[in-house]
C-alpha cells in the first residue's frame, strides 16, 4: 500500500529510484499509470507526440503535463501500429526512473489482444485481418466465426503500405502563420552538442512517433457480409475487438465509382492537421476514429482533406442548420468540387442527392429515419442514403453521437469509414466512452497551448468578473429559496451584471474590437439588446435576418457588437471577433465554455504588432456573486484550465464609475432597477402559471379519456379573468404579454 507524505500526496521514493541522469529525462511514470511530462525539456516535442499516442491527457498547463495510461488509450496506440515492446522501451528511455513493473504488466496485458485483428473492406469484400496468423487460427477455432467464413482456403497474405496518401499535403507552413519553433531549435542544438540529452535518447530526439509504426505483412480470411455483425460481437466476447479500416484505393464496387475532387492548389495544411491525417491514413487505408483539435484550429479543413483523400461518396453530419451551411461553404472554399454536387439536407432544404454527391445534413434529420410520419421528399432522401454505400462519414461535434436519439444514425447509413471531429471530447453524462465502439479510437489530440504559442490560434485572456447583486434583487433571491427558476432569472437580470456588460462593450468598441455577447436566457438576451441598442440573434430569427446580421458584423467596421443565444455555440465562423462577454450560460457545462471560447480563437490578422504572449482576444464571464452562478462557473472552467488556460478573478473594473458619470450605464438608476425587477418577477410567475395550466389540461384530458366527471371550486375572479391574468392573441403557439401587464403585476410580491 502506497504511503502519503505530510501534505497528503503519494510518496513513491521508496519504490522508484532516480536514474543518475534523471535531470535530462522528461517524464515520471508512477505505478498507478499516471505520467508527468516536463514541457521545458529539450525533447518535449517528441515526448509529447509519443505520450499523446499512448495515454489520455489529464491536464496540460504551461510547465508540466499530466497523462494517464488507460486500457482504451493503449488500444488506440495498438490500432495505429505501435508494438508492445516499443511502448515499454521508449517509456523506459524517457522516464527518470525505471518503469514500474505494474505499468509494464498493464501495457503487456492491454496490448496483448487489442489492435491485433482488423475488419477490412477491400474490393467490395469483407476480411478479418491480422499480422499474427496464430490469432486468426484461434478465431477460426470458434464455431460461429468459422461458419461465417466464405471458404476453407488457406489464409491470404496481404501487405500494407505507408506511401503518402493524404490529398494536397505540402511540407512547408502557410506564410500567413509562419512561426519559429523554439522547442525544435533547442532539440537540434542539444542533439548536436550531445550535452543535455542522454545517449539512449539521441535517436529518439530525431524521431517522430510515426517512426515507431512499421509496415508488416498480414494474413486474412474473408467472411460473409450477412454475418459481419455476428462476427464483430463474437470477437469482442473473445477479447479481440475488430478495428475498422477501409481499403479505399482497391474498392472496385461499381456503386462506389465517384468523380474525385481535390484540394485547391492554394490550400496548405498546417503541421498538426497533416499529423492528425497521417494517423488516419498512415498504412494506406482509412482508419475509423476521432481527431481532437481546438476550436478555430481548422477541424473543417481536416475533414475536407479526408474527403478529398478517400475520393468516395461522403456524408457529413452536423448539429444544426447553421453548421450545414458552414460546411458547404468550407467545401467550396478549400476544394474544387462542383457546387451542384453538394446536397444540403435540413429541415428547410431537402435537395435530392446524386450518386456523386457530398451530402451534408443534421443529426436530428437522420434520426427521423425510423419514423413513419415524414414528407415524401424526405422519404426519397432517406431511401437514397440507405440504398448506397458511403466511403466516408464525417461526424462533426462527435461528442453528441452517444445521445440516444443520434446513435442510431450510425446504423441507418452504411459507411466504410467514420471520422469524428471535435474540440471538446467531454460529456456531463459520462457517455463519452461509448464513442470508442460507436466510432473508433482517438487518433490524435492537439495541445491548445502549443498551437497558441505558434500563432495558429489566438492568445486569449480569460477573466471571471464577479459582481454583487443589488439589494432588491438579493432580497428576492433569498426569499425565493425554493423557486430555482426565479433565482436563475434574478441572477441573470442582475442590474450590476448588465452595467458591467455595458461598460465592457463601450470600452472594447473604443479599442476597435469586435464583440460577441452570449446569453442562454432568451428574455435577458432580447431585453439587454434593446437597452444596449445592439442587434441580437436567437432561434426564432429568420435565415435572412441571421445572414444579414452576420454579414454586417464580418464586413462593416461600424457594426461592432452582436448578441447571440446558444444557437451560436458551435459552427459560427466570425474570424474577426476577439472579445466575448458571457452573461448567461447552461449550468456547469464544460463543453459549452470551451465552444464559446472557440468563437474568438481563430488566429488574428489585424496587423497590430503585439509582444509575444500578449493577449489579442478576451473572454469575460460575468457572475452574480453569492449565487448558484459561482458554483456553475467553477465547474465550467475545469476543461479549459486542464488545457492550460488561467482565469483572472476581477471584482473591480477600473474606470467604470467615471464612465457612468460621463454617460450613465444601463440599469444604473433605482427606477430602472425596480422596473427590471418587476418585469423579471412577472415573467417568472407567468411561466409557472402556464406550466400549471398545461399540467391541469393534461390531467383533465386523462380524466375525460377515462370517462370521469369532476367538479372544481372556483372564484368569480377566476371566472372573470381578474386574478392577475390577461388574455391576449396567441401566435405560433406562444403567448404574448400585453403592455398593461406590468401595471397589473406591480403588486405581485406585496
């Protein structure tokens, strides 16, 4: 049993002895599988590439990273060709101590079977393939697998290749994002001088992680298509999960004939994009799996390049209509595909695809495949999608796939290869692990701080701005201890929060910045937009309005601020936006915090020359102090802090009082604050009343269905409509409040 020292941490000194040259080695490996990496090591770059291939990143601040060896991370390492002995050998070379025996045993056990057997679609036939003939003989000794075999012929020998297959790859960096890599310079110097790197690491310092992956001859046997699912299930039971790969070069299926399209000559991949695609296409086939890149780092270009490489029919699944049109524009921007070949399938656009189409649609549309209530044109599209094989399925924001309503999509559309793309491989319900068998292993994950250092994404200063509640709002907050909806409204509509938002908007507009204000609460979004006299977008805005507002924000220098609801959390491309102010959010969602940060993460090209490390983007979260928002804010920040970001806590904004004297900030007078409070309470009470009425109607319908007759007591006020309610015209199923309701509700809390 491990001992803890006086500070409560585990003490490994009795078990692990430091090597004589430990100062020159970059990692610690503890017996429980935790790995600590020193980022200031001369061979940090190579050590990082190796660790990200075999372990899960836990936390990656500026100076020290933490990783964890897991069964699934080693499974992913085996899936890209890393051998057990290579993993152990290079861990031992990098480690400051001997690799603990527990870790060696864990690696050997985890990689003994994982990644040994692959499911390959080749020449329109399905093969079970392995580099070890003994493994296949063991599988064939099982009755259910042997009965699925096409013939009893000898095992067929096949070879893999590692020639360059990634479409449009160029080795030079884009001139717009040239940045010197100090780490690589220091590595080269250290190797040349042979002074700071131990002798057994000289070779490693000059290697890339892909150098450990060898080309080997494999053996395979063919199985019947009708038995493929049974074979997959049985192999999992036997401890040999089948890795999915697509031999797209040798696919002779006539249905898969496709007029290829390529990247434009002006398109140049960044090094990390190229590296992620090498993980996918490293053996000449397309591996199914997940690529994790930060928001604004070019995930869409990575997906477009994969489609250009496979050169087969492709389908892209997105989270919303805005994402669909964003993907379409990116295909046209980066590739030479004919616009007529791109088919968008959304709730408001249902074009019928062609055999050589790239189909882009939403998860929610395809989740309706099993429904019987659908339009005739929708049925035609569904029939087409199910009748044809798809070479590549790109899953944007892949963390949404484990949802019960979306995971059936993967079964309904037959795809040879699945590529998941995301910046936030997290879910609050713990179902993120399901992606390992729904899609595949994690192929690559970039380091946010490295990309920031090299200028590929913006340098962001994050701040949590804390403000007190006004006395009237705090009194109502305390009195409403059992009414969560009212308390949430009060913390969002806090006048002090709105004053800070107004001050930040004014300050950054004077600096010439482009500003996004986010609010999950639609009522707060619209009210704040009216008081700030700035445009807003939410789910009820028409496509024409949305396009016009975003166009002006992108192109008009006088159009500097826009307010957005959660519909813009993903896929919104506003490259010039460099300030984000968050006044309302979805609880403690780590994913939403990272996605919103991504709206300002694109590298800035505004011409301002700033010293290295100086922020050129700002992320503000305004929190009502002493409310539930404090706990939510701490939970939301965890993911970004693990990526290396730090939040400054601000309780006093300099210059705010002076600004209020020059031109009063919104909601700064007692009258405005009282009016806002009454409006918040009225809105909350009406929402509760509508829910109560809806529940009563459901109960009444159930009683009528059962044939029961009931009587209820009522007052004359209720019968005449005089119990603090007003009747108004209903449009599109939503009730509008009359302008006179404010006067009626002034006495609600008295």
